[in-house]
C-alpha cells in the first residue's frame, strides 16, 4: 500500500509516462536514437526505470522493478520429461537455453563461443536458443545449436533445461533472470 501511495498513485494522474529499460548504443545510429530518446524524456510527465542503475543516469526517474507471479509461471511449465523428449534430449543429457532477443546487446553474438566451450566440457550438451532478432541467421548457421524462434511456451522450456545463459552486454532488470529464478533454474550471466 505504501509503494502504491508513493509511486503508482501519482503516476495514474500523469498523462504521459515512459518506461526506460535501457539504451542500445552499438553504433552511431543507435547512439543518436538513444540521445534523442533522452532528450524526449524531458517532455513526459513521468519516467520509470526498471533498475536503480538506469535511474541514476537520468533526471527525475522513479524505479519500479520488473516483476512476475511465480505461481502463474510454474502453472505453465507442463511436464518436464515430455518437453525434454519433444526437444530430442536423451535421459540425463545436459541442456542449456538462451532466451531473449537475438541482438548484440543481449550477447547473441557470443553464443558460438559459448557453444564451443560447452562442447569441450560435454560433447553431448545441447544449446537451445529461443528468440528472434537481427542475429537470427548467424545463430541458425551455428553447428549443434537448436534455434527455436520466438516461443510462447518459454515456461516449459525453462523447466526442461539445466541452466539459462544470459551473456548480455547491458541489462536493466531482465525478465529472463526473474523467470529463471522463479523456476529454480540456474542462471549463468556476465556481470553487467
């Protein structure tokens, strides 16, 4: 109730609210768009960010973290063994999942190195990639990687794998991390 009174209730009176999840600045065009977005933030009534680090870089920002209902997520998991069979996994075979946008900021270009390392550790391990984006063709061309595309059954995928990989270059408070935690699936991430 206190959070509602301090943060949410005033936002309901605001006419123009923008939520900042982060800025993508991999090239000159993206840097220009990010700068323009920062300038436009001055024209809205309220600005929200999903993480304190994002809020620190911008004026007059309130932080409202991403959240989810773990019970709802767990109800959508389905049968782990059936999903593993559907994915073509053998009993005891290790499976890893990248779940997210296939773009440089999410680290999708690092998947080839990750897959090569997984193969040296365990040649039987499988890497599944669920998502879409500009690097999809490169991921699809990788050996021993199953590109699943965009999926709505991600809770079942999370329940079926041994770990989630998140090699992102920048993040706010990513839903993938929250979803993996809610499902009790280990998350392997880089410090961003």
